[in-house]
């Protein structure tokens, strides 16, 4: 595992469930990551936002 990476969790905006995790660089300068992913609780694709 690289030392310049950290693990973030992606949380569904609809239901608040933390479904996914991702390794990202610590040197990022932009804001929180937001992706459209499938939520098994909502049973649809929805926006997921970064949490720590």
C-alpha cells in the first residue's frame, strides 16, 4: 500500500448508507469527491459523496 494514499468512504445522499470505499491521493487540492454509484438499499443509481 502506498504511503501517499488514504481511504475514503462514499455515502449515499438518499439514504445515508456507506456503500463504497476508495483509495485517493493525499495531495488532492479540490473538494469532496462525488460519484454516481448504485445503492443496494435504494435499489437505484444515486449520488454518493465522500466521507472519512
